[in-house]
């Protein structure tokens, strides 16, 4: 039997398992000089385990929650009602009663008014806050009433909302235990909440204070509005004074009661300016002790501020590190690369290695995602407009956020300066690329792109052969050295120029044909079924695989339940299985290195788990007749040919039309020959990533066999060098993996901002809504056309189930989503720009598309009928 009751003075943050998050934080607060914490104590989780968990009847009821689903409201309500009634009827052991009475005497006597609050072991933690999930009882008097409140707090661990929350987030009901905080009541003139970082913008230099008359529960519960004050470095920078008509006060008979506020006080400021600044200073002291921004409950009594609770603010995105005292502005790599998910540490390490070999910094890491410091670009007269123009093509909201930052003259004046990375084109600089660009544009040789692809694939084959037979330190060194080849391919002037030729030809055609003929986005039709577009081909080629599968009903049934570890073995036992196996393996040899989020090396590739392709294959069979690939390619080429002929004919009818038509025809030819190559650079990286990962996971399996790690995937939470060291020495502190896995889970749930400053402020861009239809969701037009259909909201490609004619609504897409595009007739994305993958593929397939629609997956209901205007850039919910 452990300790039943501990005073705050006996508690610190190491006793989280015994007193929960709230109790541990109160123990820490009590030890801080100048912080006044009302006397109190904790009824520990030992008491909860002894009284609640070890009761056979209650234990059986807790175990009965395991079969419930989060959406089963009726089932949860019935089970929770039975559990709470059983807990509230439990007998409290004599020792607990005696300990509790003794601590009440130390607090001021048996009749001292108390606040009784729950403190769960998963509450008020750095990674998650369960705040408000359990109950609070105020102005409780007498040992008997306190004990009753303790039982009710225990029972509140099983409220409907708390149980549903745990089910939804995967928490074991027995893994979360409850301590109860009993604290001497303060009857304040005013009370409230203090955030040591602005909870709206995330700015760490701004303190936000909510204040109201009486007990703080009045506005926490929504009974009344509170004043809000914003303070920065000892200066009040904003205040909103609320009208307060009532307040919550202690009732003489126990509990609380509402009281009217006399008219003279209803419109007055709750705190004086000097009190506001005192509170800011107090908040900074508490924040410094805990080492991170805090959400602090406070009460003002007789001119003294009392701290009732402090918890970490769990919703803030981590601030990218800077150490020079200057202001910095960071933009998300993920929003530019269509991968906003958190990387696992090994994936971060590989991304950093590549950039190191390129002679660049990979940027800073925040929340397991890469951010680029663009302070140097924003302070450069020539780089600033170029940066904004470039981002306008990739993510207009990001560019808009930077323009918002640039309006803040005081902040910009203190921006860090330095060398811009915009001219990082390898050792030779931009001149060799410019020469190649002029040469390729002049010659318009259709054999250039096939030559470049063939050369890349030769280097991949050499890598494959070089990795064979290598293990241990030799393997790691080979992979690191091979990144020099990746850098060479990345900076190859001919390759870079070939991509630029296609992009610039598209820009020229769109600009000039709109000016000459009034035709917008003319290049969209011209680029249809262009050669060498690996991303477009990825989706079309899967249609051919579907045609093989559809001929064999047994295989189709098998695929619906196929498992990763026996996928191909199971196929071999079926009629037609060999033919399907061969078709799938051919497809995987060409595209198996792809997957969702594939620039993170740790993501599961299609070649590792072919079941990831099953929903797409079955969707193709369901939605299309045989021969769909050939029809689509032929149709795309015919439409491109018709579009070019029509546009050139119309140009020839203009004044000076013969010259204009000749110039346009030349640019159209460049589009046909070069635009597909733009998508190849990432594919060429993934060709190597597949080889690296296959070799590295063999090493990981060896570590697991040696007992150094528990499972091969544990290495995802190591850097390359840590992985290498573990292989070479067999030594590894496994707690490193545990801690990083927990941190990764926390980061994974955060929404990464497009733009964040060194102050922690998340800066947002905005659209000029202009003349959009009422209620329309604004975005960026990236692929022309208007289409209506059923919205299919998909956040995970593995769960994709679409019917022909659906409109895809998602956060972002990367090349691995291309096979899904063949089954939809429109696309809406939260992230992206004119030249990102999803936009390019949408234009290739002729799908109206709008990107940059903030909150699209939340604001558009799955199954709702919507209209997508890909020419004007908005979505209507019908």
C-alpha cells in the first residue's frame, strides 16, 4: 500500500504517476519564490488504485468499456452511468479518511472551504492536455463533503466525453489513473487565465490575460464574458473591456452562486494597468521555471495574485531555433513539397544529408518538419521580389503571409541579414544552366529528355550493383558517398535547363495567348498526354494492371482481404494469379518506390506493401471499362493537337499573325517535348531511396535479431550516424527511441504553419475574395473548367474509395496520388499552387482544380454536392 495523501510541499514533477499532471504542476509551483499557491494536498493514484481499480465490480465495468466505439453514444452513456454510480457508492478506507482529515487541519481546520479538482495522469502534460475532462467542486466544507467530492472526481474519469476521448485517441482506460487535488479556496475579487504566449497567433513575446470579477469558473464555463489584455515586454498593446452583469461567488451554505454586478462596475476594467503588468511578470517567472509557455489560472485576493494552476500550452507549434537575437522568418518546406506530415528522425537525417551534399543547409527543424529561413531573401532588394514571385507559383497563401510580414516595418528592421540561397546552382553557378537553356530552346530536340532519363537510370543501376553484398559500416559509407551522385544529377546543367525550358514555355504560352486571343491557361490543353511525364503515367499505367486483374474474379475477391506479408504468395495459388503477379511486379519495378509522403525515407513504399494499391486497383475496375488507359492517352493527344491547331489558326488571322503563330508554334513544341520532365527529378531521388531503404532495413532486422532494438522499424527514430553506430557496436540507449517516438506522435498531431516567425507567431495569408459567389470557398485556380459532383473527403490515400465522377477533397497530394486522379472529375486541396504536383496532374488529366482552400477537409462535408470553378478559383457548397 502506497501513500494516500501528499501535501504540495512533498510533490514535484517527478511524481506525475502518483499525483497526475495538475498535482505535479502545483507541487512545482509551490516551490517557486514569489509565487503564491493556496495550501493544498493530493489524494494520490495509490488511493484510486486501492479503492477503485481493485474493487472487483468496478474493475469488471471498466474492462467492459473495451468493446465500445467512439461513435456509440448510447452504449457509452449506459456503461459510464453504471460505472459512475458504482464508484460513488464505494467505501473509503479508514486510513485515507484519517490522512485527509489531518491535511484539512493543516489547511485551516475541518470546516475550511476547499476546491476539489481531478488530476489525471494524462492531464496537463507537455504532449497533451485533458483539461476540463473531469469534474471540479468549489467551496466544499467538512471532511465528509470532501470525501464525497473525491469519489465524484474519481467517477468523473468515466464521463461520456472522457471515455469517448480516450477511445478516439487510443488511450487505455486502465492506463489513465486519477489523483484528486484538494486546495484551500481563495475567494477572489477577480480571477482569470493568463497565457504566456498568444494562444491565437502563437507569438511567444505576447502575454494574453483574460480577467473577470469573482470566481474564474464564471467565464471558463461561458456564463459571462471576460476582459482581455495583451501585453508585450511591459507594455499593454491591446485591451478589450467586457460588459459583466453577474459574477460567481461562494455560497454561505457551500458551493457557489451567481450574483448581480452593480451597474457602476459592469463596464469597468477588471484589473488596473499596474496589476496587468504585475501579472505579466508573474507569468514570465512561472514560464521560466517550467521552460515552456504556460496556461495559468490566477485569482486576485486582497491585492495579491494567487496561482491556482499552471499547465503547458499544448497547441503551440514549436519555434524554429535561432541564436543571434535577431528576428527571423521561416517558411515550410512541406507546403512547397506537398508533404506537410511530420518526418521520422531517420527521414529528417536523410533529407539533411542530401542538402549537405548539395552544399545547402536543409533548413531548421521544428515539429519534425523542415523550415527554411527566408530572412536573407526578405532583406535583399533583388531576392525579395523573386522569392515572392516564385512562391506565388507554389503556394499563394505562403506568399501572402510573407507580404503581411513585410508590412511590419519595426519587425522587418530587425530581420537577420545574410547570404541568400537563391543562386545555389552548384559549383558552376547559373551560367552553365543559362547556356544549356538557350541551346535546348533553340534546338528543340525531342531526344534530350529520353537521354537524361536513360543516364539517370544508368546511375541507379550502378547504385543497385554497388549496394549488393555490402553490409555494416561499408554499406553506410556507400550510401553516404552515393549522395554525391545525387547532387551531381540535381545540379546537372542540362537536366536543370530541360525542366526550365518546359516551365518557361508554359508561362510564355499562357501569357501571350491570353494577351493575343483572350484565352486563359492555354497551355493546359497543349500539355495533355505530353511525353515522359512519370507522374501522369503512374496513374494511367495502373489502369492496364486493372485490366489484367478484372479478367480473374478469384483474384479480385482475394485482393479485398489480401495481407502484406503473404500478398504475392497468396496470388500464386489462384487461377490467373500468376498473370496478375507479373503485371503488378512490372508496375512496382517502375513505380514501387512511391508512396504517400515519399520524401520521408521511413514511409512504407508500394514495393514494400502492395496492398496500398488495392483500393486504387479495385476502384479502376469498378469505375472504368477495359482499355481505358489507351483511350485516355489517345484522347489527350488528340485534344492537344486540336487545341494547338485551333489556337495557331486563330493567331494567323490576327494582324502580324504569321509571326505570332510561328513563335507560338515553337513554344508549343517545347511544351510537348519538355514539360513532362519537370516531374522526373523527384522520381529519380525515389529510385535511390528504395534501394537505400531495402539495404538499411536488412541491417535493422539484424539489430532486432541481436536484441539491440525490439523491431526493425525502431531505427526510424535514429539518425543515420546513430543507426550506423548501433550496427557497428551493438550499443544503443533504447530510451532514445522511446522518447523520440513519443515526441513524434505529439508533432504528428500538430498543424504545421506555412509561415512562422522567430517570435513563434504563425502568420497567415489571405485571398482577395473579389466578386466570389456568396458563401464560396476561395482558393487558387490551377486547372480550368467547372464541374459539379459529390465531394469525397480523403485524408489518407490508403482509405481512398471513390466512384467515377466524385470530386477529390484533400489536404495535399504528391505523385503517389496520381492513380487516384484517373477516377475523379475535379480536385480541391488545402495546400498547393500552380506548379505543384497536384495541379500539374490535374491539368494533364483535364480535371478542374482549385488549391489553397483553407480548411477544405473540415469545411466541406464528405458526400456533399459541390461545384469547383477551376478557372476562377473557388468552390461552392451546393
